[in-house]
C-alpha cells in the first residue's frame, strides 16, 4: 500500500517518499513570472532599438539632404559669379582646386548645378543671351568704314597729335621737325597735285616733317569728305606734296627731283616726299628715299586708328 496513489498525500502530511507537489508548484510559478519579465524586458529593448534605428536613419537622411542643398547653394553662387564675370565682359576666371586636392562630391554637384544654371548655348565661352543682345543691336563699325565719311569720322584733325615726336625707321631715330595744317590744299602741293585735289573738295593738307641728320621726309595727308572723293583724287595723282620746313629754314623738295609716294585710305589721300635739308633745294637723298615707304605705312596706320 506504500506504493499506491495515497503516497503523495501521506508526504504532504509529512510522511512517505512521494513528490513535493507544493514545491514544484512554487517553482513553476517563479519560472512563469521570470519568463513574463524577460518578455517585457525584451520588448522594451526591441522598442528602444527600433526607435534608435529610426532616429539614426532620420539623422542620416537629414545629413545627406543638407549636403545636397549645400552643394546646390555653392553651385548657384558660382554660377552667379561666372554670370557677373561674363556680363561685365571680363574674362572668365577659372577657379581650380589646390594642387593635390581632389574634387569631392560637393564639387561634382556644384559643377553639375553650375552647368544647369548656365544659359543654354554659348558663343565663344559667353552666354548666348549676351550674343543675342549683341545681335539685336547695330554691329560695330569697322575702322575703314568709320573713316570713309566725314559724318562718322568726327575726331579732331591735328598733325601734332597725329604724328609722334620721334620714330625709329631703318634703325635710325627720326625727329619730328615741324607740323602744319594748310588751307586751301593746293598751297602745300606742287607739280599739279593741287589741281587734282581741288575738284574733289580737299579741305586741308596736314603735314609733318621728320629728319635724321640731313635726311628729311615730309608726310602729307589730304582731308576730303568721302572715300569716293579720295579714290578719285588718288586715281588722277600727279605732282607731289611740298617738303615742309619751319620759317627761316632752307626750303627743300618744293619742285621735281625728290622721291615721293602716294596712297589712299578711307576719305584720306596720303603722300610722302623724301630729300635733304642741306642747301640745294630739290636734291635726292638715298637714306630718306629708303625710309619713306615706312613713313607712308605709319601714316596709313595712324589714319586707321581714328576709326577704332
């Protein structure tokens, strides 16, 4: 009977060798409470981790967005600066990275944004808008066109301002001896040149004489009203411009015998005569004759400069 179903009851009453059911129930209750506590703690930790992950993600996204915005802002500023540089007509200023530095994401974003901000289409490195504005306005007059008419060629005509004090020609320094403006034109000519200029309405003859030693070259510029008149006078050229010297000096090249040249540009005819200021009048001079072609080129250049 000691091994029957009545044994545990006998142990509960302090007798027999059966299981201690009360102790087992207490242990089961303790384990249940511990598992419940672990589930609560685990849920709390998971919730904390979940919230932390969401926060970290939000921070990361916010940081990336801020970086993009900063890059775009930099690009906009750069584009504005380039537009200002292009707008004032100044050259473009290229700002590069320092030696050894690498262009980071912001630089790449700035370059892309800058390209997007730039006006579509460029001409010669400048915004197309500027080119369009230029196309809509009157095109600048070229120098030759400007000096082909008295209506557009309005700058003062002063031989002292037109011709430099000193010129180096053929390795020699030539010094301007004197200048003059002669009206009417024929008074500064000889050999029939005045008869060619007068019918075309020549207004005045500008002259300057340069000397190097005893060699002398006089440059003359006949001022007319139009290119057509200057061309007509050049086509009928004969005679020469007279050599010019200050009052009291021995005259030179006032008649045939001196080398001379002539040309035409715009509304002007230009001439040279080359000789010597030694006593003798109309005497040829090899040094002056060799230099007068350069003096003629100089006169042509000075006239074209009026149209700049």
